[in-house]
C-alpha cells in the first residue's frame, strides 16, 4: 500500500504531479471565472490573511530598503519641506496630530496607518521609510512617488515622518496645513480648455484606455477650481514669495520664466513630486496669472548682505578653468534673451540652489527628451565638488536681485 502511495522512482511521481497541477489549475480557473471571489472593500481581510500580507510587506520593505540617509536628514529645513507635501497629500489618509482619519479612508482595506503615533514610524528605519515613500505598496492605496529621479524630495518627506510622532497639533498645523488667510489674491480657473497630455513614468501602463493622463487634473484639495491657488503656493513659497529655505524665491524671476516652468511641471517635462502635483491642477489661464502675480511682487533677496565666499564669486564670474567650466554668469542673466531661457540666481535661497545643483549632478533634473536628460547643467554639476556647490550657492544668495532692464537687449558678439 505504501509503495503505491510513495513510488520508489522519481519518474513514477511525474504523472500524479501533473494530474494534481492540472486539477489545481482547473479549480483556480473555475473560481476566478465564476466570480465567486469576493473583492469587496466592505469586508476586511481575515485576521490570518491580514497578518500574512503585512508580514510579507515588512519583509519586502526590509529587503529593498533605500540608500543611507543624508547627514542632515533631521534638519529643520528638510522637516519643513516634507511637511508641505504631507499636508497637501498624505494627511488625507494618514492623519496628523490632533486630527483623526477620514471615515472614507477608514473604509479602505487595508486601512492606511495613522502615522502621528510612535508605533508605525518607529517600526521602520529611515531607509525603509524611503523605500515605502519611493516605491509605494502594491495591492494597497499607497502610491509610488510621482516623479522619478527625485530622491532629494523623498528624503524631505522621510525627515518629516520621523518628526511627526513627537509633533504638537499646533506645530503640525503651522507646518503642514494651508491657511486660507495666508494670501488674498484670487486666481480664477477660467474657461474649460482642451486637456493637454502629461508624462509620467508609468503612462504606458495597461490598460491605457481606462486612464486619462491629461491636465488640468482634478486634485486633492480643489484649490485650482476654487480660485485659491495662491494660498497653496504660499504654504511653500511664503506669503511674500521668497521661499522657505528648501523652496525657491519666486520674486526674483521673470513672468515668462515662471510660466514656462509651471507648464513644464504640468506636462511632466520637469520632474518633481511636489510641483507636478500642483501644476497639473492649474488651468493655462491660472499658470499665466500666477507667473505674473509672483513676478509683480517686490523683488527680495533671501540673504542680501550676507558674506559672499570668494570661491563662490570666482566660480560665478570666472568659472573653473581647470575643470573646463565657463562662468555661471555667462548664461544666467547676461542678456535679456538669456533671462528668458535661464533662471536668475541673484537673491535665491542658498539651500535650494545647492540642493538643485546636487539634483542636476544625480540626474534628477534636466530637460527630458523621451526618457533621456538633455541639459548642460547635468555635466556641469558633475564637475563641481560639494564645497564648490555650497560656495557658489552662498555667493548668489548674498547678491541683490537682478533686474531684466540691467541686461543688454541683444546677445553679445562672439
């Protein structure tokens, strides 16, 4: 009897195994095709299955943990930057200090965790948090980061998540919640226009027919439709438009440059998990109006009068001949036509400038053609050391804002 149940030769197992596999496949096909499987979100996962799924998620996150965090991960400037994104997007599912979670969110299965307590955040290392934020979690509502090549933004959100459990309700509201009273200017949505396509890294994901990659997009807050985008912009860029350290000073730029930049974010030609989310909700009329609004504000320097490093001045005005680098000033602000193509740097936030140079160096920023970067700044940044980047950023931050009228009206003769 045992010999029949357990044949001595391996070849004798082949037939029974094939029959068992075909039987299991047939049963699985009948179950799927019949529709008997209940995928309703109204019923939670069975306790054992839920534990199994979460264990699998924990192990996967630990195995695929991200790179080592930056040395200044817990700096206030990173925490504040991450708070702006969390308040606009994440808090709608994960809540915040002094606030509960939305009943709609708690009707999901699996439910998003409440992150304003020690347990969820403390159970993950910084590298694991990076992985979750960047890659998202399949079979849940947790999305991946919307912009590729922007690890710097992901670390900013990780910095905020680490600080969140110890944050008071008042501190959370000040950092992460947009106050309608921050800005009064109304920017009407305008007439409905023909949608324009935008590009994401997964915009060819099947089935393409059931997705709509087009802008204007319907967003989380509805600030574009309610004609209140300035209050949303002010959360990061400040009421006066000068930025908050991690975010750029908008008052130093021209309206043309700001409008082109917003359009580039909206179309996915410039990548940013922060800005693509905002820009895709704006109508063309709002993009133009916002650009003119910030260009019309008083031009303020973020660090005017601060000591300007001699090294930074040399790089800006003389370049780095040993590395084959021309002066920064040869493109940034040399003529009126150059101002239309390149951003003005005088008076910009130093941390933002230095961070953007590092983003160029890592390939996270640049003009995107297809899936390739086509931008001279990528090669330039790779030839600069961290010390040189910090020096030139400090130099430009210490300068008074430039005016377009101060530049020549035509290109210099070559």
